C-alpha cells in the first residue's frame, strides 16, 4: 500500500504535494471554526466532526510521511545528491582518508574554497534554502548554506563512507560584536574573515561582517573585531541555535564543526562541548539531535 502511495506521489511535484497538504490543514481549521456555530444542529455538527477528523488525519499524515521525498522532483534531486556523495567519497578513497578527522579536514578545505558549489562560490547564507532534512546538503551545491546544511552534507558523506554520523544540535551563546577601526593594519583581511567564520554563527551578522571586510579591503581601511558574550532566556537557548556533526569511529567519539572549523571535546559532567578557544563552551541540545533521527 505504501509503495502504491509513493508511486502516486511520484506523479506530482513537491510544490503540488505541499498545496494538497496545506489544503487539508485549511479544511480542518475552517471546519473547526464552523463547528462552533452549528452546535444546535446535531446532524450537521456530526458531519463536520467527521470532515474535521479526516482532514486532520490526512494533514498530519502528509506532514509526517516520507512520501514528500518520493515526489517527482524530490526523487530526482535525491538521486543526483546521492551520486554527488558517492563521487565525493571516491576522492576520499583515492586520498586514502580513513578517519573522521582526515575526512573533515578535506571537506572543510573544499567547502570554503567553493569546490563543492556551483560556480566555485560558497556563501554563508540561508537565503533561498530548502530545508528538507534528507537532502539539506544540496543547498551547499547551490552555493549557499548555514550550519544545518553544512553539517548535513558532511554527515551524509561520513555515512556513505561507512562511518556512523549524526547532526547534533547545540546552543552557542549570543554576543555583541565590537568593531574598532584602526590606523594601521594589525590583522590581515583573511585573518578577519577567519575570525568571523570561527566565531560568528548568526547569519545576518556573519554576512554583514564579511561584506564590511570586502569593502575595507577595497578602500584599504583597517579594523579589529571583538565581542562580548551574553546569556539570554529565549527559545534558542532552550532548543539550540547551532548544528555540528557527531561521529563515532573505532570506539571513539568525534564532535566536528565544519561550519566554524572547530573540533570539540565533551565534558560529560555538564553535557558541554569545548575546545581550546575561550568562547567554546557549547551546550548539547537533545531535542534537535533527536529530530535528526527522522531525516530519512
């Protein structure tokens, strides 16, 4: 029955699937509203209850189902993406890369040099991103992505290579960035870009600072960046605001952050990740990490 449903889905595209899904949601919503005004008409009210229940079941069935990945265009994208991952891992084999650290180092170099993106240009941006978990890494190929896309592609590469890997949700403390313009150049423009990549996970701040560095380089202006961390009670703090890759290989655990080019260690007493940087105290968030199990 499931295969037949997938075959039907393969006749339509993802956009049509979404419209059908949203239609069931709208029917359920407006039926629930109508019920309020028809309580004095039991027959009509019972009929609306049936429609409401059926539309609700259909809506959540489509939302939670993997059937959307079997729509015509999604099937083609998945096939292309899997071929990309397999071809990438042929390179890993040619270079005789074996453990997660070696594979991570190569991936990080290729990512930020643009070799994994069309036009050999990669931009840290979630603009126009399609956040469909099973193919989230395809955003990197299109030339734009943030931590959840970067980590997903790296995770897919490791899994295809036979190494156990998962996305790991974390909370990275918020900050205020200070920009101090200087008369002389204390840091090269590339050093400033590396600082931004390593410390700034907020997309808008990251893009702003990189654009500022580009403009300073054109005008031969100089600056230093620093920031002050601050704690805020927010939804982000509760569910996380950053995604890295957790991998297990030969009995060893690896906490790899290809977005910020950082490798973490685990403080098991506090469920916290840290490296040699003073700002590396980062809490693991179980909610986002558990959701990754439903990727496929």
